[in-house]
C-alpha cells in the first residue's frame, strides 16, 4: 500500500507538494498515478508517471499547473501543485498503474 501526505488548506493561487511513499515497494519499479475524488464526484485520474520517469501524463484541467516527479533515492513520487483553484479541492490518492488497493489519501482544500 502506498502512503500519501502533504495535503492541507491553501488559498486560491497557492501551492502544495504531495508525497507518495511506500515501505514495502521500490517505487521506481512501477508506474505511479495520482488520483483525486471531490465531494459528490467520482474518483478521477490526475497524472501518471512511467517506470523510468521519462513519461508523464496529465488530465487537461491540471496541465501547466501540476508536475509529477520521482526521487528514487527517497523512494518517493511527488505531485507539485501550483496556481491551485477551488475546483482542485479533493482527497488525493496515489496508486500503482494499474491500480491496486486504495490508501487513505490526503485532503487538499483550496479556499479563501
């Protein structure tokens, strides 16, 4: 299971960096994705990164604002989020691609 952290309350236009770590897996051996679920909405894919880290994909609504990266030395995948909008408010999850069991997620709230 993967563990997410780094969420919080931020004003519109602000930034956050989410982290995804694992104690039982070496993340560089897997493609990893970030997903989010807003209240009353279905969970959606936000971004994913290939095993090598050489390929990343983003949903259109976050392109140019979110950056997904790996730090293999720390066994961590990061989701850097800038220019946050209220519509980014959601619980954010990381998972393997293809997905396995879901973790607890980390809450991101964008509000003034």
